[in-house]
């Protein structure tokens, strides 16, 4: 469900990124209380078209949390140019309550993150909350950016380093700028991480790894960590951007001539036909416009649903962990029927 929230502040972070803070009325504070790492879905009508996008909450989930997100300009994007050039304090944006499973509930232990670009946003909330609430926790942040000028949340990260000098470790790699101190410039790819990570911290002793950013960086970091012996269960991923051709959809299989989808949403169920070539989400949306979705690209996980009955073919998946897929969850935006009857439950 969307709620209209007023924009309280827009802060310029870099030439191509802003932080947007929303005013949350007292009646909605419980609904908008986030777990560190979660995101919100924003909805706006731009040039007569409804646009939805997800952005991670970047503020700590401590005290009375502030609803603030970081937005970076995406080339040929629809929402980000609007946010950077037109959105202003006092404007109203439809906002969905926080969601997502790229999260960390504060607990003792040693945690680390590898992020690229705007992938810092959920990790900033995770690290700040963990260090504030758990005195027996440590956090190592390895971040990759193009240049110092393009680095989001420089001051917030520096504040963590100053506030927790013994428990927060920061390593910055710039791909397009040489520095007099620190690591040499260059891309943070798989080969480099396989050498860098063991030199920074005891890999086997890290209780959880959080990888966030572009598809290439996240997948390269995962391969590097697995090569270093990190169990897959300790690796958590969130992808912010999929380049064209980064991952082709799965080959189409034969589809039943006449398929139906039964969907349960907010306690109400219905059964509808699935048109040829439609995803299950598209079939549901024709009849239930309130069905949850944002990116429709298999990245954000907003349309996650439980497969109650039937079989599906899922084109691509960058949002669900393997244990979620094994448990029966699917991305409705990427799912097509492989049997005549399919049943989904969006409420589980």
C-alpha cells in the first residue's frame, strides 16, 4: 500500500546524486520503521506515465528513525532525472512501507561489506545501526567509486570512522582517480578482491558479507569470496543495476495453451486467465492494480510471492536468495506458467 508523504529536504550529495528525506506523520511512524538495509518503493506520475522505483533507506534504524534515501542519476532513467531536477521540498510522493531482506539485525560479531557506487546506501544504514546498538560488533567496509567527487555519503562514512575507530574499518578504491595514499586506482574485480580481502581481515572469521552495487561487482565479489572459502549462506547480495546483456533471460519453454493464475493479496483471492507471453504479475495487475511491484526486472524483489500450486518458469532472478527459491518463493514479474493452473500467495 502506498502512502502520500511530503518531501522534507533534498540534499545534494554529488553532481549526480541527492538524498531525499520524507516527513512521516505520527500515525505512520510504525509502518515506516525500517530494518537496517531495507528499501522503499516510490511512485510518481512523470510525463503522464506512472513510474515506480525502489531506493534503500540510508539512515540508522535507531531512536526515532528518519526516512531518507539516496538517489543517483541513471542515464536514460525515468525517475532519477525527475528526483534530481524537479522534485522539491514540499512536494508529495507516494511511498510504500519499507521492505526487503538485505538486512542485518544487530548482534555481536564481525561483519563486512563490498559495495560499489550507490550500493553504499543500504550498507550505511546497516553499519551505522550495528555499531550504535552492538558494542561487541565490528564492521569492515570496502567501497569502490569512480572518483572522490562522485562518492556518495562521504561525510556520513567519515563520521563512522571517527566515532568507532576501533570497530569500523574503511577501505576505499577509486577506479578513475589516483591518490597519494591508500590503494592504487582501478576496478575492484574478482582477481583483485581475492588478493585484497585476505590482506584486510580474517576472511573465515567474518559472520556476514553484504555485497551491493552493480551486477558485475556483486557477482565478481561473490566469486572471490567463494574462492576464499566463504560459505554461500554468509553472503548476502543486492544488485542495483543490470547492464543490458548482463544476464540473458532463461530460454522460453512450452507454455500451456490456456493457463490461469489464482492470486491471494491482502486476504482476497481471485482467478484470472494468463494471456500468451504475459508474466504472472501482468495477469494479476490486469485485475488487481494494487499488486506489489516496482522494477519489473527481477532486481528489487517487491513482487515476491509464494508458489502455492502449479509450476512456473522464472526468466531471471537477482532478488531472491537460494533458500527462498528452495522454499517456494518466486518473482511474479519474471514468472510464466508452465502448468494450466498456477496459484500465488502475495501475503506470505
